[in-house]
C-alpha cells in the first residue's frame, strides 16, 4: 500500500464545517484534483498543501 503525498486526504471533520463562501452551500471533495467543489456556485476551490483556499478569486469556474 502506498500513500499519495501529492494529494493528501482532507480531514473529514473539516469538510463537515466548510461551506461555499458565496452560496453558504455544501462542498464536495475531489481528491484527484485536490479541490472542493461547490455545485451551486459552479466553482472549484483549490486545496494547496492541505489547506483549502476559500476565495472566489482563486476558484476555478466549472461553467464553460
């Protein structure tokens, strides 16, 4: 069994308390892309070095 150090798992307790700063809606964790997804806002917030960056300016748009 190997551990993926490039995308460490996000603490589930943190995911329980984090919400989208724009919609106040729930977030989904995308470990493969190291992002928190807000379906309601259509944004993907990056996770850098295990720290979620919850700024809309830093988020990637999911809407083409």
